[in-house]
C-alpha cells in the first residue's frame, strides 16, 4: 500500500506543478488584462482532485496513518472551487483577472495548508 501512496504523492506533485505552472505562465498576460485559463490548469486541477481522493483512500484502506480530516476537508473545498473556476472560464477570452488570481492564490493556499497543517 505504501508504494501506491508514494506513486500517488508523486502524481499529486505533478498535478500541483501543472496547475501552478499554468497560472505562472499567465501572470504577465493577466497583468495586461489578456489572461486565459490554459489547459495545464484544467489538467492540474483534475489531477489534484483525483490523486488527492485516491491518496486518502489508500491511506485509510492501508491503515497507513491517521489522516487529518479537517485539513482534507479544507483542501477538498479549495480544490472544488479551483475546478469550478477553471471550467467556468475555460472558453472565456480573456478570462476575468480576478478568477485567474483566485486560481493561483487558492493553489498557493492549498500548498500552505498541505505543508503547515499537520
Ligand atoms: C490545488 C490542490 C492541492 C494542492 C496544491 C495540494 C498540495 C499537496 C502537497 C504539497 C502535499 C505534500 C505535503 C507533504 O507531504 O508534506 C499534499 C499531500 C496530500 N494531499 Fe494534497 N493538494 C491539493 C489537493 C488535495 C485534495 C483535493 C486532497 C483530497 C481530497 C488532497 C489530499 C492529500 C493527502 C491525503 C496528502 C498526503 C499527506 C497528508 O496526509 O496530508 N490534496 N498535497
């Protein structure tokens, strides 16, 4: 079960890189009012949802350690909001700047929650 957890954590980092990287390459365009939701953000948000939920299942079923349920609930809520934003604005050119800043800001917030909340 631990090997599965390790593989899922690695994929969780790939999803994080895609979501945050997608936002970072758009920062200049957002500043010019021309930012868009790029494919990497959509793929990243879905990857985080799927790998995050599978991680929780793996840890619980394998009885690996006690998951902090409040932390997971907060991360899940934040990720659902990110996912809704990327889907709602994926075809809007340009996408509203507030929505793109929210996608980047909420991604950063989830990283802080993930590493600072034990
Ligand atoms: C934008 C979305 C997300 C980001 C940026 C993110 C970020 C991270 C990071 C950086 C770690 C490694 C932390 C460490 O091992 O010290 C992690 C671990 C983990 N994440 Fe996420 N995550 C996201 C979404 C989710 C979701 C939606 C879930 C579950 C519903 C989830 C569940 C987990 C679990 C179970 C771990 C393993 C470590 C632990 O028990 O906390 N994550 N996440």
